[in-house]
């Protein structure tokens, strides 16, 4: 179990994988590699691991960033930016937390 999610409930992109394109899934997604594109996992959580890189747009229930992301997040729940994270872009969500030490440059819309 990783990030509180069993192996049966998630898809992982490893550190040696790069994807250019859109991803639509009906499960949680863990990114430790590189992704450029749009991710749509509306009822699930996106985790960007410490080695993960994402440039694009995200539609998810919740988002937790430990790596690097540039782009736009649309979360129906909460966005967590950890101290290891580097985020720049736009966030629209119900809630947000940013740990001390994170690089964070964003416009945020809560509601």
C-alpha cells in the first residue's frame, strides 16, 4: 500500500517513463515520471511523487504534489502542496494546503 491506496486501486507512472498526451482513468494515479498533457480522473486522487514532473491540466477529486507541476488544477476536493513541491499555475478547488518550504506561485480560486 502506497499513499494509503492499495495496488488494486491505482495506476503508476514510473520514474523512467515519459508520456506526452492525455490520460483518462477510473483509478488513482501516481506520477513518478514525466507527463505532458491533460489528466482526467474526476473521482480519484492524483499523486505527483518527488521525482514526478507534470506540465498540463488536471481534473481530479484531490491532488497531492511532492514533485514539480506547471499548469492548471481543477480539484473537487483538496490540493496539497508539500514542502518538496514546486508548483506554478492556477488552482481551483474546495481547499488547499501549502507546506512551509514549497515553491508556490499560483492564482487560487476556492469554493
